[in-house]
């Protein structure tokens, strides 16, 4: 260790050592100060002590001008241990051939581009990293590199990334190094593993070291490496291990030791089991998210069809209105896309709910007790709503933006990742379900709704305005359809045919779950989604959907009242 | 109409049917004459376009009668009858595809073009026999009938009724549509069948063949009407009406409700299938969109518009709505869905017995 290196090194908190000297005692800092004081005493005339870190940094850079390639490598190594904030960009520029000396004043600059054919280069000051005007190419000399120096530079930059305070930067650096692992980077990783605290980064480094250990060493170290790798889940690790025990065409093995081979085979089995488990979890999650969509599109119908017995074929178009409301809300607040969804949910509830109340008051109330006629009339309404949307918004699909917080993935482990929009749809469905249950079970409106659906005449005798309750119930179911439309706007195209695509599914969910039973709708929709996703790998998406539909048709023949049939007086009057 | 006539007689089953059959006969005689015998320069000449359009309408009327038979008389609202129509059409389409022979783009003597395109080397088993017209004819009736039998047997036995049955039929049709959209089903995927050349050796593009097809359709329509009329005026027909009005009571009286419903459902499916089979050579194409649930629902509105439970009313509704559709989609394409939607709403809310009901009511009032 040279005195210079020590003196150049500021403390981790960024304060220069010289200034902090003597102010604290004990611990690591105290030890450093002792050493410093010792050197300060030994070398009182050393000018470096008086220099600021910037000046020292510039001085080190200046040495690059006339140094030989081995000297340059030494300077780079020294710089890389300096904690000056500009070191990393400067070294990166050096690696990319963007480091220049200005001939007129022998100052070092970074260029924004390494392209020598430009008539003028935009320069950056190496210390402040601010723009430093432009320079003519003939006034600038590039500080050259060769292969050996570039390797040193890469390692130095990787070390920087490895010691970054941001653990995700460290993780990326390890992954980058593992792509082409060599001796210097291995040395760097070994050095790092001792001080690494983040478990994810530590595991990544261990994987890298273990993978490297498979290539050489004694059988014992290879066995240890395999034991460490057996806990990893990644496909590259599995394939790397599989190479060890799979015979090549001429019958020889990549791994000579049979014990290591059998350990590798066992490790691959462990990994495969874990991967199968997580892919099962993933399928289940996909199924639940598809099921959530089904529940969401069906739950409004569970109110209007299930509780009121109204066949509303315009249900899909009420969802479409909700989706278009999202679009309009985004048009109205283009600067706040992030918040637009939160505004769109109540807006869509209102738009679709009001449309539902109008529909109920003007058409459906004349048709109570005539379900087939209701079906036809509401189908007519659905056609008119589709055409209305075509006339207002054109027949083309409208693009609804996805807020940034809804995109992206949640990496659970190496195998299992969950996209946020799928996760949110599950959460959203559960929220809608819970709120709906609370409304039905805990509010005055819910009490009225249940009373009217169970015994209309008695409810009227008790003073409940059954007509008003009908309108409100229908409005509630329609509003929920609008809310479902907001969710659909994030999943599919928003166009005039959006509703049609879901109408059959939503009726099937309600009938399957058992009419008049919200829990049945939830369980029915979720199980339909899961079964669909379970079948998909074997049958393909379309055939899986057909199989589910046919299975449902057959199921309804066996149990015409669905999974959870309504019992008691209400069931008889509903039929 | 004359008020001197006894009340109800003019629009009694017999008379309405007679008028309908008379009009049908007039079409079957006049159209060939006007198209073939009248020279093209004469204003009375019937163009190929109108000829094809009339043929199409006749097929739709047959489909409407099939739906009215079960909805108007047995109270079974099928929202999947277009599926039977399309299955019949696919049966005819398969025969016509086999007739193309070496005249296809790829010139394969056995395989239709789309199979060559998919690199299939031999005909799937379910295509065998479709080179014979009699076999294809049998299948056009048998396939819809078997589907209706299996579905109806399952549904009526477990007493799936009313709205539930409607939704099930709709799901069935939807599932079939998805299935026929798949290329590996062996039915041409979403392109379906088209580019037909000839039927029984007659060129499908010639007016003469078209006239013959129209007359055949008119005869089939008349025969279907008579067959349905026979059923509904028989004793079984009265049982069906009893089921429509009070299913449980009919069952308690000792009638096997499910058998009556099943057989009338199967017969209706066969009529729909034959209508589809006659439709395909006249329009020259069949593809999976014929299975679309909206098509089935449109048929129901034809019947509701004309007046259900009259048979001829259904036929009248079919031609009225389709004429309006042809006219409006040409003249005011924006307005068509508004009109169709409004028709659904107005007819169900204000005209529960359709236009025929309106006329009967007027006749009664006088």
C-alpha cells in the first residue's frame, strides 16, 4: 500500500480524511486516522496533503497522457480505488475511446462521442461532468487503449458496479460478469462475497463462483459446487449441470468422476421438481387471474340476473361504456395518466349505473315476469349502444394507456415472476366482491334488495318502495359492469365489440355458480379460469375454451341450478 | 280485409296458411318466368341479383318457421338455431367442395384447396362419402338432427327450461363457432368454403341453376310449412301448446313432456339444416361466422316481429326484417343497428304478438 493511495482515499461518508482527522476516535475510522497521522508525520513535505480530492484526481488523470500501457493499467487500478464521483464515467469514457487530451492546454476532457469524423467534439469536464464547450478534432488527442488495458478497465468498472450502494446495480453487475466469466472477474467476485450483505446479490455471486468451480479443481470442490447449485432454480444452472452427466454421442462424459455425475443428476432432479412446482403455481395464478376477469364481468350480472332475474343482454355493452369512460377520462386528464384509473372507476360506475337505471325505468320494468321478452329487448338495446359508440367514437379501437404503476413484474424467485397487471386484477376483483357483499349485507339498500328479491309482496307490505329498489338494484349491477369495463380497458382492445366478447362467458359463470348466489359466482368464475388454464398446455387456448364451454353445458344438464343452488321460497318463485 | 266476413275466419290458421302458400306458389312460378322468359331489356326482367336475394330470403323464411315451431308452439326459445342452419350449410359445402375436383387452385383431384395448403395428405374420415349427393343430403339432415337430439335429450330430461335453455343453446352455438374457426378442425378455418363450381353437374353461376334452386327452396319452404302446420294442428300440437302454457301441469296430466319437446326440437333442427343446405349454393359461401350467436338472435326477432305461433307470421317477419336490412345497410349503414335494436325493443314492449297479432286484433275490432 502506498501513502498516496491512502491519502487519496476519503472516508465512506464522503468527507475528506484530512478534515475529519482527530475529530472522531475508535472503530475503523480511528485506525485509518492513526495510519494517516503516521504517514503525515513521516512525509510532512508531501504536496498531496494540501491538495483537494479534485486536484488529486486531475493529477492522476494527467499522468495518463504520457504513460505506457502497463503504467496506464496501474493508474486505472489506482483511480478505480478512488472514491471520486467522476471516476466511473471517466473510466467508462476511457473504455469507449472517448477520453481526450487538449493539445492547447494539455487538459483532459471527456467527449460526448468518440466519432473522429465529426467536425467538432462536445467536451465534458472530467471533474464536474458539466459541458465544457466544443473542441476541434485536430486540437484533441485520444488517449489510446489496447486489449489488455480494456480488460483492466472492464474489471475496474465492474468493481465500481459491485461496490455500488444500490443492490440492484450490484445484482446486474454480477449477472453481467457471469455472462463471460474469467480469472480477474472471478477474483473480483471472491473479493466481494466476503463483504456482500444483500442476500440476493450474495446468492448470485455464489452461483457464479459455483458454476466456475464446475470447470476445474478437484472432484471434492466440484461436488461442493453442485451442492450449492442444487438450490438454484434457473434454467441455465440446470442445463449446465445436465451437461455433466449426459453422455456425448461418442459415449464419453463431460465429467470424468462418476460420483460427481450422480450428484449432478440428483441436483438436476431437485431443480426439475422445484421448477415443476413453481410452474404449477404459475398456472394456478394465471388461472386465478383469468378467473378474476370472468368473475368481474359476471358479478354485475349476478346482481341483475341472479338477484332480480332480469336477463340483461346489454350487460356487455354496459362494460363497454365503462371502458369508454376510462378512455374519455384519460383524454380529459392527459397529464395525469397515473391517477386516471382511480378517477375512471367511480366515473364508470356512475355512467354505467345511470345507463342501467334509465334502461330499467324505460324498458325492463314493463317486461318483469317475461324473461324471454326481456332478453330480446335488452339485446336490442345492446345493438343500439354498440352503434351509438360507433357513431361517437368511430368503429376503430381506442387506445387506453396503462399507468406505469400497473406494468412491470414482481420477481418472486428465479422461476416465478408475476406481472403486476394480473396481480392487480385479482386484487381488484376481490375488492369489488367484498364491497358488493358489504353493500348487500350491511346497508339499508342491501337489506331492501334482499327483501324484494325474496318476497316482493311482503316487502311492499312492509313499506319498501319496490320499484325504487328495482331501479337501484339494476343501477348497482350496471355500475359494477362499468367498473369491470375499466379493468377490461387495461386488458383488451376498447372497441364497440368489447361487450359481445364477454356476454356468453358472463352468463355461463352466473349459471354455473348458481343464480342468486354471489359466492357461487366467485367460485364458479375462479374454477372456470383455473380449469381453462390447466387445459391450455394440452389443448391450446381455443380448444380449452371450447372444452370448458361443453363441460359447462353438460354440467348444467346434471345440475340445472348450478354449483350452489338457491333454496327455499325464493328458488321456487325464480323458476 | 272485408268486415262482412265472419270474425277470425280470414286470419284463421287455414286462411293465413293458404294466402302464404299461394304467394309462395306465385313466386315459384313468376320468378323463373320473369328471369328466363322475359328478355333482359324489358323493365319486367328480374335480374340475377334480385333472383339470388329472393332465394336467400326463402331460406331465411324456412329458418324462421323452424324457430317459430319450437318457440311459438312449445315455448322453447333457442338462441342457437343458426348453428343447425350452418351445420346443414357445411354439409352442402362439403359436397360442393368435393365437386370442385381438379379445378381448384392446387388441382388436387381429392383434397380441397385448404387441405393441400395445410399439407394434409389424405381426406379426414368425416369427409368420406361427401362426393355422393345422396350421402351429403342425408348428412345435411342427420347431423343437425343428431346434435339437436343429444342436446335436447340432455337438456329436456334434466328439465333445463326457459332462460337457462336459451343461454345453453347460445353457448353451444358459440362453442361450435370457436371450433369451426380452428384450421385443424378440417372445415377450412375462418375462410370456410367458397369458390364452388357446380351442383349435380349444373353450373352454379348460371341463372338457370339459380332459378332451379329458388324453385327447390320454395318447394322445401312450402313443404316445411305444411309439415309444421300438420304437427301443430295434430293432437301432439295441442300437447305442445299445453307444455308452452303450463309445463308442470301437462306433466302432471301424464304427458311425457320431454319426449314431445325433444321430437319437435329435432324436427325444427332438421328444417333449419335443410334451409342452410339450400342457402349455401345460392350465396356461394359458408364460414364459421354463420354460427355467431347474433345470427340466432336475429332469427328470433324475425319471428317476434312477424308474430310467433302463426308460422306464416314468422315467414313474413323474416322477409320484412331482411328486406329492411338489405335496404338500410345499403342506403343508411349507420342506421341499421339502431333500427334493428329499436325493432327488438318496440316489438317486445308494444307488440308482443307481432304484426300478425296486430292484424288479428284489428280484424277482431271490426
